[in-house]
C-alpha cells in the first residue's frame, strides 16, 4: 500500500506590501525558492504587488491601508491587526510566521501575545537607533515598541551584522535571540538584465551612477555637491530613483548649473543595464540596513565609493574589518570598494577624483567585484533562512 505523501509545513510571510523595495525583493526571492518546501501564504497589509509571484502562493490581505495614513491611526491599529493575524494563523494552521519590516513585525508579535501558536520570526531591515534618532514622538514610540515587543518574538533575523549589534547594544535584545542573514541575490538574473541596452545616455563620458530613494537618508544633496567640485568637467552623474526630494534636487542641480551633467532618471526596474555601462557607483547614505544596491553593483563588476554608514557597507566592502568600526575623518581604500565618512562632501569629492584618474584602481575593483557578489548568491542565503524556519521543529 502506498503511503500518503506528507504535507508541507505551513508558512505565512507577512509584509506591508510587495511594492518595489529591498525587503519586498527579498520576499519575492524567498517565495520562489521556498515554494517547494513550504505551503506558503503571503499576507499583505496593502494591495500593491510589483513583483512576480509563483502561482502556488496563496495571498491574503490583512487590510488594505494607504501609505499616507496618520501615524496615530497606524499605532492604534496594531493590536487590532495583531488579533486579525492571530485569527488568520489559527484558521489556516500556520506553523511558522515570518514578518518583514517594522509594522508587520509589531503585528506578528501582537498576534503571538494574543495566543498565536505559530513559530514567530521577524526580520529587522534597518539600524533602528539611526532610523529613529530624531527627537520626536514617532521615533520615541518606535523605539519603545522595539524594546517591548521584539524580545517576545521566537527569533529575529537581521539582514546585517550592524543591525544585530544595534538591537543588542541599544535595545537590550538578547544576542541569542538573533542571527544575521544577508539579503539574497539572483546573480544570474542580474547579469542577464545588465546586458539590456540604454538609450539616451552617452556612456563615452566617464559616468558615475547611483540608485536610491530621493530622501534625506540617501543624502543625494551631498553627492551632487561633491560632484560639482570634481576637477574634470567631462563627466556625468546618473541618479535612479523616486522620492519626495526630487524637486529640491532639481533646484540644486539648476543652481549649480549641472543640468547637462547630472540626470535624475526616476525609477527603473532594471538599474543593472546602467551599472554595466558606467564607470563608478556612488553611495552617499547617512544610514542603512543592508544596501542591496552595493551587492548589485558588485555583481555588475562596478567599482564603488560608499559612505561607511551604519550598517551594511563595511560588511560588504571590507568584510575582514571590524564591523563596529566607523570612519570619522578619513577615507579607506578597502578590499572591494572605497569607504568614506558619512556627510563629508570633501572626502567624497576626493575619492570621486581618485576613481576618475586611477584606471588601475578601477580595474582592480572590477576584477574583484563578482567574486565578492557570489557570497550573497540566493542559494546560500535561502539555505540560511531554512535553517531558521526549521527551528520551529526543534
């Protein structure tokens, strides 16, 4: 008599939406790579999906909120959504819950406090002490929620060692409750997409390129100021991304008479085609969780200049150094890219000039880049996630 095939473990992946973004891209990869091992339901809090989802994945909407909801309303809804998520997990016999980003993590832990029996794993994607460093009500509430709720989770995955240290040192989260799993990348797909053509850009000029939301955290203002000061004027800067500072940056570009050399191209789902044709990637963030674009630039064999912000860049570009170290007033020509202090226009200008002039340095970085990118291949990272999810069976 044939034995009945054992059913797959049930897994719920909770995230705010699947709009374009770093955490969302990670979830899209996990859905594809875990679908044969787990019976997965994708639980969303907003009806926006920009990534392709395998047909076998079930989708459940916990709510359909709007991104401009008032902060107080978001706070008041947390326990209500936690109760709804607990009911969903019970009714669908969910064994493992994996939440991405802060609000979904709060909801998941509220569900656990209300009696959800699923193994509750959350994923921290930022450096909270930097993200919530402002002296305002939102930051105070967010830090309070992290301190009070995160220790109630069964396990916490951090996407960078810097995030993990931040939770331990500044929020009192036990180190044993956490682990670091870097973001996964489909390197073969990136390479294929990088071969697509780009129209309307003259890549015969030396080209600096950057990708990121146009907001204060990415600090494009400093990048543009530094670019304006470099000695060679036969160069250009391409910035990909959308955000609330677009008009401000456009005004800055006009004020500096850079309209013919700095280009804000908006969002492009395939930035890799720009990477493969550019000469240097520039990253000016004041803080990060784990900057995907640095690994993506490495995968395209692109030399990198990055701020040594918390966290991620040092782990990616100088993996043999001490993660806790941070540059203050000097630059570092590291193994896989150049690191500079945060918010330092002159140091960024110096290193942009260096990259522009030093052909040998750029070639050395190109040769090392893809080797480093392989450390973040999706096969390695997904295995690490499976190890965490299997903790529910211990």
